[in-house]
């Protein structure tokens, strides 16, 4: 059977929406300590998050450390690990309370009759599987490969090859769908897989292998006879 693999964050799981909602709650919680307006706060929160997650992806710091470094830089304080962790846990609670899948996820379920389904995602295994459990979709996938399991992060083709090997699937019999053009679309193509770019927010130009919603998957795979 052919396999369709999916990215998780901002493809099936509304990471950006959940992060923004959690960050706004966090802002309101610490409003008196921040001395910033909401828009400035949100811009800085996104900047520091991306900066330190990239440091984790580059294996400069641990996943736990990137959380603490985000808090230290944001509050401009040389605080202890314990104090930084306590503050981050406030954000984490708000973030998790807003976890949700995208409304078009039902289109993924429609594919299960004809295709095996899998996940290939960057991130620690426990953190990513926790999301899948919380939003109620973990049982829909035969295999879940994280960068922690594979030892490589997207767009390195070795993370895609790891997933293919687990299902004994040829690249030509696999399709990958994700929102990040470089990491997901180009990364999976470098592994020889078919690929679709989920361009939800129209941040990059559309092409013949772009979709704007998961509901368009079936029509696209019919077009190239996958």
C-alpha cells in the first residue's frame, strides 16, 4: 500500500494559533512585569522562540534549555533554572490549554481507506506525541517519526529515509505533505518522495504542487495519479 506522510506543526496541529493564544494569556498574567504593549510582546516572543528553538535544532542546547533561555532573554534577567522553569510553566499551561487540530483534518481521515498514514516531525518524541494524543489523532497513524528518533531534522533527507525504511516503502510510493516549503516540500523531494506544499497562509507563491487546505489533497493526488 502507498503511504502518505504528514508534518505535524501547522499542518495537522494548529501550532501558531495555539502559541498565539497561549502567549496572549501569558502576557496578561505578567502584564505588570513586562512593560510592553501586546503587539511588541508577541513580536518578541516569536523572535526569541524561533531563535532558541533553532539553537536546539542545531544541537547547541537541549530542548529544556531552549525553554529557559527564551524566558531569560525575554525578561532580561540572569535567573536560576528553577525560576525560569516556573515562569515557562505558566506559558506552557496556557499553550497546552489551547492545543487544537485544524478544522480540515477530516480530509485526512478520508484517505485512510486507500493509503497508510504516517507522521514525520521535528521535535522531541514525548512532546510531539503528547500533542497527537491531546488533539485526538494519534491512532490514525501507523508510524510517527520525530527528529529525536531519526537523529536528523528536516530538511535532511535522512529523516524521511528513516520513515520509509520503517514501513518498507519505496520513495516513489510515498507522498509527504507539510507547511514549510524548504523543510517539508524540498526536504521530502530530496529523498525522492512525492511532495505537496500546504500553503495555508499564502506565504509563498502557489505552484502545481501547492494546496491551501487539506481538503485539496485528494484532487491533487488524482492529478498526478498517486
